[in-house]
């Protein structure tokens, strides 16, 4: 476990399950393997989007919480990562994004239609693998999370008035779109190797996911492109209402609110306008409030860990909370 006061790195967290993560990557390649040259090329690009494998790491750690891991966890972790990448592909298509983690998005390379179908391909390959396993309960966990993510996305996309979005709306959306998959990761891990702790691990995953998304939304206001793989202020450029701005609007002056509304009314806000609104949000307490709220969810995740056996893996799960929440500092 990392010493208190030191931010753990993801590499340190993953060292506990390094060999299993290698097996997850092998499984990912196996599941998407296809004879079609086009599908193989698309799959190869998409596998480059898999990122840091945080969610598969959670599956593997939850699986090992009581030192009796189940063998199916690596395949379940790969399936979950495919679902995650599929959502990224669809998000990029919806948002018309051209970069993802510093890489060209599929829709920027091959067009919107292929991008949408490629996301469907990943999702269906994941379901096909679940069917091969014959694990109905794992299928339920995955499809419940997928259903929740889809409904959350539809609800958010159909909200016309950004300035009518409340903190409750925001938390419902991030629970559906982000935290549901974190919960599924920990629940799948428990299902494979520690079923007696399934409820506690699912609760941990849900609260960790809430803290993760708040930290991610804070990064959009505080980090440079080299850190996030996307330009700082991208959420503002896309007129997305996240917690820092929602909180700041409650206390900002009418003049400041007018500048925010002007940015949201612009089709292509300038860098100057973006930086101006970032400063307004910070000065109005939006960043501090979001940090406090993220810390509350982190505390709830830590409380869920208190119901698990005191093993080295539990300490790593605690370090994961620190890793998630301190990215925005």
C-alpha cells in the first residue's frame, strides 16, 4: 500500500495483477479477431484506444479480494473493456470528436457510419463471448450497466436547456454513464472469485465511479492537453454542463453569468472566452465545491471497503481511491 500523502500511480496499483492484465490483453485480441481486413484494421485501431485498463484492473482486484481468485476473471475483464471502448467510439461519433487520448478517433479517420458500426461490433463481440461462457449472471450485470449507460446518454442528449441542469441531474447522469460500469467491474470480479462480497464491492465500484467522473470533469478545467489527451476546456467548447459550472452558477454575479451564457450561445468559442469562463468558475467556487463533492464519494467508497477482509488487495483498492480523486489536483 502507498504511504499516506503520496499519490499512488496506476502502475503501482496494477502491479498486483500485472500478469492477469497481460492475459486480459491477449483475451481482447482473441475476442475481436476477424478474417476481414477492414474489421482487423478497425479492431487494431480500437485496441489502441483501450487506454490504461482501469476497469479491467478493478475486475481483477475485486476477484482477488479474499486470495481465492476465479479463473474466468480475465475473460470477464476483457469483455467489460470491450463494452467500455464501444461506448467511447459511440461518444466520439455523437460528439464528432477528432481526438481521443491524443489519437485520431475512428470517425475522424473513416467516417461517422463506420465508427457507429464499429462500436456495435465491439459490443456484440463482447455479448457473443458472454454467451460462449454461459454465465447468465455476468450477462445480467453487463446488460444492466449497458442499459443504464444508454438511458443516461439519451436523457442527457435530450435536455435542451443546459442552464436548467441541476446537480441532481448531473449526478444521475454520471451514475448512469460512468459509475454503472465501475460498479459492474467490481461486481463481475466478485462474481468470479469472491461472491460473498459482491454487494460491498459493487457499492465500492459505484462510489469510486462517481468520484472518478467528478475528478475527470475537474481535469477539463485544470489540466493541459498533455495530461488529458484532449484540449483543456473541451466540455465548455461542447457546451456541456458539469459539476464545476453547475456549482459556480449558484454564486456567480449576473455579469459573470452573462459571459457564460455568451460562450454557450457561440458555435465556436475562442480560447480567450474558454479561459475567461474557466477563471469565472474557479473564482465562483465551482472547482472547490466539485472537489469536496468528489471527496465525499471517495469517502463512501472507502467506507464500503471497511466491510471487506483486511487483505493486501483491499489496501490496493484503497490506493485506487486516492489515484482516482487526486488526478484533478
